[in-house]
């Protein structure tokens, strides 16, 4: 049985978010880092701040909203 990935234009999104800790001289116990991938488009971002994660996801969601609005008006 083959599973298909969500179509970026069908109103659903799939994100893979990973977190790990890296040793750092300036941060006792290490520093948390992460990556996020928007599975339907393959776009990725790496981050050390949750603000970057939030911005990445917001851009993906807003991009689809803009594409849908353009399709409806055209």
C-alpha cells in the first residue's frame, strides 16, 4: 500500500520538527538546536530560537493562503 504526501494546496500541512542538544562553551549543559521541514514542499530551516520555527511555519501557512486567494481571483 502506497501512502501519498499531502498536497500543499489541499489545506493540510505536514511538518517534521527535530530537536537536539549540542555541547557549547557558552551554554552549560549544551544548547538546544532544531530543524523543521515542510514535507509537501521539502523546504527546511535550522534554528536555535523558537521564533525561527514560528516564522518558518507561518510563512508556509501564509504562502498557501496567498496562493489560494490568487487562484480564486484569477
